[in-house]
């Protein structure tokens, strides 16, 4: 087993020690490096922060339920072509930045 210390990126953070098998430690090191983190500690801390679930607002949930309950939309070939053209324009605009 290898012990990875998860420490805070900002001040006033507590320390947590996690024991990992060697192969998991190697994966964590590789992922941290690939994601641009300076340490496995920072990578693990960011995973934990990202895992915090932000609840949907009641309004958004209601809108999603309305959409799920609605009839499927049937698109014509012209509708699809219009969508493709819009996406091409948007993509071209992002490429020129």
C-alpha cells in the first residue's frame, strides 16, 4: 500500500491520509499529471470538490419534466439541414477566435 496525503489547496484545510494500492497510486499520478495538477493531492481534492452535487432548481426540474412528458419532435430533412448549417456557422466562428 502507498499512502497519499490529500491536503488543501487553500489555507486552513485539514489533512486526510488515504492508503492506495500501488497500481491505483500510479493511475492517480498519471491522471493528475494529464489534467495539469502539480500533485496527486490537488487532483484528489478537485475530484472531491467536483463530486459535490448541486441540486437542480425547482424551476429547472419542472421544465425538464415538461420536456420529458412532451411528444417527440419530428424534423424534416430541411430542419436537419438548417441545424447543420447553424452548427457549421457556430463552429467556424469558434475556429476563427
